[in-house]
C-alpha cells in the first residue's frame, strides 16, 4: 500500500513516514502543497495523509482537487485546525478521516489501518492470471506456487496493474521499466489482459 504524507513540518513529516515504513507501508513525503498535488496526479497512492496549512497550495484546495480528479483516493486530514467547524468542513469536503494535532502515532497507525482495510474489503486479496498469483495482503507473487523475489517497486507496479479500477492504458510499466539501449529497446505490450 502506498501512502503520501503531506506535511510542511519536515521533522513531523519524516517521523510519520518512518513510523509507517516500520509498519511495512511504502511511504513518500512531501513538504509543499503544490508539489504534493503534482505527485498525486501522476502516482497511484492508496492514501494521502494531508496537513491543511501548506505552502504552495492549501490542504483544503488539494482535497477539493482530489475529489474532482481521483474521488476513490483515501484522504486523512492531519491538522492543527481543531475547531469543530474546521473538522466538519474537512469531512464535508470529502476527507475520509480527520485527526487533530497533537496526536499519538499509535492512533494515526490505527486510523491508517482502518482506512486501508476499507480498500481491501472492496478488492480480492489474491488475483491470479495463468500460473501467476498476486497476494496483495501478503505482498507476494507466486508462479505455480513458488514465490518470486520482487523489489518493492516491482510489487507496487504489479499491484497497481491488477487493481480493479486501474487504467489498462496507463504508462506505469513503461515509465518504470529500464530501457536496454536504443538498438534493443522496443515498446512494451500494454494490451489489457
């Protein structure tokens, strides 16, 4: 599962990211709202942890844009804006959850697990095509029952390709596949299975 942490307080952002990485999530960090939005447009995240007070682009503006462009993307607001009206506004704009600062990392972890469980409930844990089986919960792929070693990036690509709502015409594989040189490089077959 891929998580983007958007928080302009660098130390807090790094602490959250490191904690979630220990929980075996793939985590990217962003300290600026505009840069975060650029990442969200091109990368397949499962969850965005979003501060509201950001340079470049306000968190609520990012949330509005997410709901227009990627309505299925889970968003957990993490903000010092703790007034009831602020929390209600964030949830009404489409946030899936709202946690106010200060907070305990243990509670954040629990909320992340709860949000991502909703995603797993709508997807089969294992998907098979021929002899290949991808198990998203175990983060494994097997061929005829034998485990195949994959890097984290390779697993993320396969997981994204086999998502039920993924775009079969996406250039994700082409963008992450190294080219072998001009003479042997050829376009990848991106025909949907």
